[in-house]
């Protein structure tokens, strides 16, 4: 193993050589390596010669947590190559050449930072924490040929080659989320696991599950069983119901945790609650349960703020949020709060206080959409989730007759979270909503028109050009906990349609989330996408082969 040429005493995020790779391609099999997505803070190809993963390669680990990372990394590699790839504990110095070393090394500072050195003699990834080590393995995963994603792939022409490189890397933001709306159309656990694999490839580390909405309640609550009875019986267009049992949810949480991904459960309150209201008449002010809803309107349902319903509503909030928190190991719980169009403003403030208090009573940190910033009684540290348009937004041509955006009100509500000691996660709909159409409005893989345009259409380049710090004005980098790429599923009812809208635009947001701000370069990003595409091909993802990218054959 060649000695590391990168200092391991500290990981310095320096952008200087981020794009050193442009135009380079190492011959690593069927698909030449075109670069990593998201771009590392520092990446250099070196002249130490390609590493070849072979029958005798071992994963040599040292330090707490390294073996578990190695096993997660090795499982798909074994399936693709047929090699044993044994995981063995050893002092790093003692390991012979030809291995992949995964080393916990406190000298590498930063919760998610890692350094990676590859060359003819082997690969060494070092990190201070297991999370960093895992992200290092995901870089190595992308440096292997895309066939590594396919079970039983067999050896590609040229072997399982990894280009010689030096990487020093850590993320820009701590919270890098993919939001999946499983309420409008349900996704079974197996598909969520696939999505988690794809998230890991792009170093996204938060799965935000939008578990409840007007059309469906998708998580079992033992104390309110009809939520997943009547409440889970259908979906948009009557495309069938579904929900996660507690065991299903724990499977998702565990699978995510193995990939250093945290699940954030969202229970959308007090609006977007028709499914709950349809299951329990006593939650309705008039005591009458509405029928299940299969349309795509928003803003017509609300929990009841009437004092006569206070006992049952507060019991509902405490029970639901308590059970959800109890099965969620991560630090956050999301209580929604968006589009309260069916809730009178003073009722909304009252319900917001009660909802966020019930959520805080679970000892989780509360996250809420920006509308809840209207309240000045938020629990300390509540995180605001901004979803309105960016400050830079120009109204799309089809909506010029509407009032100018962004809503000053939404921006003010976002700032209210900062004033109350919280931070923001940013998800402006005109940049990060992956259910927004592409401007050329192509039919999806199954021939249907996909997505909506209420916020705008979004190209890959527009998603990539987004600058989070400019989203609502007046933000410091430290105000931003992270960013969210959201996929709402009113028009997306199956994996190919979902994937066509999500990929590759989610990769643009992943790079916004991970890579240094001053190093982003659209041309360079497009030049690196073919390698990601080869991996998505290996995973069977039906991504859109957008123009301007030299996608792998
Ligand atoms: C707005 S953004 C919504 C969702 C819709 C989405 C469709 C937000 C928090 N609410 O209920 O699904 O637009 O793009």
C-alpha cells in the first residue's frame, strides 16, 4: 500500500482541486470513470496505477465500527463479483498489499469526513467516525465499474478496476435529505430499501418519510388502529392502499442505519389530515367522518381546534407522536404544518402550540414546515422546513398574472425559527421539488404525463444552480442545517415514473448538499454524471437520460 500523500491530521475542505478531474478518464472497465457525484472537497487522480479488486482481496478493518461498515459495503460486492471478500481485523500497518483497508483514525476530524487513497497496491480509507468511513466506501463504490451494482454481474472487461486517486472529503451540510411522499401513493418496504441504496450512493443521509396526508395514513399506531384501517384503505386515483406495520418501519429504520441514514418521520398536522378524520369521527368538529379522499387537492382538511374537542385531539396528538417517536431512533420528529388553508389563523396558532408541545414531549427535536413559524411559542430549537419559492424566483410564463413571489410572509416565517433558536432545512419548490415537470414535458416511461408545474418547471441545470444560502435572504451558512430533495407522488404511482422524475435531478441536489459551495461548476458536474449513470444502470434505475450528458452506453 503506498503511503498516503494527503495529510491526515485534519480534513481541510479546500476547493482548489475539486474539478481537477475534468476531461480525465481512467480505464476502469466497461465504463471509463468520469468522476464522483457529489464531488469530493478534494479529488486528484494520481500515477500510482489502478487497483484491481480480485479473488484474494480482503477488507482489513481496525477501530470501533469499521467491521460493520465493511460488511455493509462488501455484501453487494460479493453478490456482483462472486469473491469472498473476507472482513478481517488487523493493525493497518500489518496488512499486506492488495487489500482494502478501512481504518478508524481519530486524526481525521469531522463527523462525516474521510480520506481515501487508492493505487496499484491497495485502497486505504480512514475516518475519525464510522459515518465518514461509510461515505468513503461509497466513493470507492462509484470508482468501481457500474456493474458492481448487479448481482451476478461477472467480471467486466478489464476487471474490477479502481483508478488511483487521493481524496480528502467532508460534507457541506449535516442534513442531506430525500423526502418521499408515501401517502399519496404507497411504497412497500422493499422499494424504500432500494431507494436507501441509491441515496447512500449519493451520500444523502436523511430519509424524510411523509407518512400521512389526506389520501392515506401509512404508519401503524396501536392506540388508534383505524388510522391504518379506513385511513390506509386507498390512495390518489384509488390506486390501492397500504401502510407500514411497526416491524416494517423498524426494517426501514435498520436498513437506513446500516447506511448511516437517519429516518425522519413526518405526521402532517393540523391540515392534510383527511385520512385521520375519515377514520375517527370524534376528531371532526361536527363529529362526522368524511369519506376517504382520492383526489389531489390540498388545503381542505383540518384537526378541530374547538375546546369541546380538546381532550380527544390532545390525546390523539400525544398517542400518535408518542408511538412514532418510540419506534424512531433518530433525533427528529416532523409535524408538518403546511398549507393550513382550512384552519382559521387563530386556531392554527393554538393547534401549532399544542402539536409542537406534544412532539417536544417525546424528547425529539421538532421539525415543522415554515408556516408554523407564525407561532412565537415553538419549542426551543425547533427546525423550520422552508418549501416556498426561492428569492431569486421569476414567475413562470403561465403564472405571470399572480402576485410576485416569494411570499414575504413565508420568508419571515422561516426567519422566525432562527429567532426562536432553531435552524432551517431548505426545500424551495422551484429548485428541489422533483415532482415539478421538466420544461419539455416528456412523457414518462409508461407514456403518461408526469408531475406538476405549480412552482415552475425544473431542469437538471436549474436544480444544480440552486444556492441554498440565497433561498430566503439574510441567511448565514450556520443557519442552514441542510437541504431536502422532495418527491411528492400525486402523479407518480410506480417505480419507473418515480425514478424518471427523481434521477438525475436528485444528484444535483445531493451535490448542492455535499460539495463546497464555491466549487460547483455545471459543466464539470455533467462531465461526471456518466459514472453515476453507469451505477444507476447497474441498479436498474429508470433515470431520465437528460440531454447534454454523455451517458454510458
Ligand atoms: C405542496 S410543499 C405540498 C404537498 C404537495 C406538493 C406538490 C408542501 C409542504 N405541501 O402537499 O404534494 O406541493 O408539489
